C-alpha cells in the first residue's frame, strides 16, 4: 500500500454553510411546529441531525503533520497540507506526525566479536515519510522502531570487537564514523516497510561490562606501554645508526666491531631506559 495525498474541502466554508443550515433548520422547525405540520417537523429534525453530524467532518492539520483518512475500512488518502479542512464525517482520521524525532535506546548488554561483555546504547534520528505504510503495514510504528533499532544495535555489536587488535581492523571504539553509517543503513533496512526514514544513527554509550572493566583497563594500559616502548626502541635504533654513520663519515674515531657493539649497547641502555643515566668518565683508553 502506497501513500496517496488528497485534499479536503475548505473547513471555513463548510463551517459557515453548516451553521447557516442549522440556524435555518431551527427556524423552519419552529414554524412547522406552530403550523402543527407533523411531517414537516419530522423532516426538519432529520435535516438538523444530518447537519449536526456533518460538523464532525471538520478537522485541523497542523504544520509537519498528516491525517490518514479511512472510510469503512478503505484507505482514501492522506491530507498533508496544513489548514482547516472538512472530510466525510464517517471517516476515521489517524494523526501522524511528520516531525524529526529522536529515539535513544537503553543500555544494552551484549557480547562483542571477541566474546567480551560490553554495554552499548545508540540514538536514532528519524521521521515518517510514508504515512500509509506507517499506519497500515505495522501495528505501532513507534514501538516497531524501538524494537528494531535495539535489535540492530545488538546485531552490530556482535560483528565487531570493542578494540582493534590489528592495524586495519574495524572496532566499535575506534571506527566511529564507519560504525555509525553501518548502524544507520541496517536500521533503515529494517524500517523501510514501516514508512520511516532514518536520518542518523550513532553510538552514544560504549563501555566494557562492570565485571570485566578493571581487567580490560589493565589490558589497555599494558597495550599502551608496549606500543610506547616499541616507538622508543625504533627511535633509539635510528639514533644509534645515525651516530655510527656520522662518526664514520667524519672520521672522528675508528672503531672496530667490538667497540661498535659496546657503543651500541651503551647508547641503547641510555635511550631506552626510563630513568636518567649516570655518566661514567673513562680516564683510560677505549680498551682499558
């Protein structure tokens, strides 16, 4: 079922007409009652009843709102133009907001790709674009959105690790934009039949579960220390290599392999140590 946009009759024009008919009916009813014309009285009572019932056909459509019109179980169309309108009084009119809305999921506890329990939550920015699908394809499109969004968040969290263990690996913590795009696409795919457009979806809360948070914190600290040490060693090796090359090029001193090895060892100790080195002055030769 696809949306069909319709327009009602002018509400102000119909209101004036119905009020005028109602007043005229009252006047004619009083005249018929005085003349003791039974059939005329009955006829004007019927006219007044129908006229009063027609007042229930008046409806207001606010900005960024739609009214889905249904007559005897048949979808007639949706009024999207704002204003004061009149439709058939026996129709059922479903109000649907077309405004942009937010939904923030609760904190969900799931296992990531590595099996670690994590807590994750997301916010979804959405709006209704197909009023007929929103009303007739699902029972409650707002509840449907909430359930499907949380299901998509759970599914996404199980496909990626919390932290990347390789350089080019996607993770929930580091690949923020990529994860947000995938989450939006997955939620949109689930909500297409509900007439809902997902404008944006992103993770708002991400953390390890409390039972493993302290252990994972120590793991992250250890990884950071190892990475820092690796950088220090790479820099120290480069500095030692540069020192040996410049000593050789400028003929400052000639070193044999044993002295080079000793110099490399001393420089690496000085550069890689996490404490200040204590210099020792050699008053003899290089070999004593």
